[in-house]
C-alpha cells in the first residue's frame, strides 16, 4: 500500500481502496496525511 504513494495513480487507487475498507477512519487519516504532505 505504501508503495502506491510514490505515484499519483497508485495514490488515488489506494485512497479509494482505503475509503471502501474503513470509510470514516481512513478519510480522517488521509486528511491528516495530505495536510502533512502539503
């Protein structure tokens, strides 16, 4: 999963996958990660 972060397509696919797995938790986690990356 972490490897997908290295390219935009994989990043988006991983985001979509995580959103399906644990919607609320993953969205919060991704929001934090994105804010850190920015």
